[in-house]
C-alpha cells in the first residue's frame, strides 16, 4: 500500500511534466517514483506490480501510459535485443548493465565508462545519442 507521500510524489511528477494526474497514471507513477528511487521496468513487470496494488489497470493502458511518460520526458526507453523495452526513470544519459541470466536492467557506473572516440556520422546525419548496454552473464 502506497503512503500519502508516495502518492503525492507520483502526482507531482506527472503535473511537473504537464500530464493530467488521472487515477491510473497516479497509480503507475507512484510505483515508478513514489519512493524516490529510480526504476527499470518493462510494461509487463509494471502491470504485475499495479495488479498487486489492487488497481484496475489493463496491460494496454500500462503500455500507453509508459509511452505517454516517455513522450513527456519522464522515462527513457531502453531497447535490448531490438524487441524488449525497459523504461528507466533516470532520464540522464548513462550506461546500463543487462543481466542476461534474469533479463534485468540496472544502471552501470557512468564515471567508469570511457568512450575515446566514435565513428564519423555519414554525410547529412548527426549522432543523436549513444546507448551503452553492457551484457553480463554470471560465471
């Protein structure tokens, strides 16, 4: 059960981005940022968590809401393997670890990453962003 402070934090997160705080959006926002910690979620994992809260939210609504959060700049989408999307509440550029054994995504220490150079972008293009996903497998 979310506390009043967690619900308020989630609601403020939405209104700060200009999104209307509907009941379903507030429930999802509370799960994502209510405790002040960053999260990496899939639509399916967030759907499971909101069901545990007892909220009536469909999986399609979770997908649509995550897309709206992404469009508003509240979360960044991190795509792994071209098919699996994770949504990260930390929207600053930073690298990620992808734990292959349990399909989890976590932040990697940005201060330990050193990219010395990038290839030149083809004529008429510019590099918009560089995503770094470091795949890990337990030994």
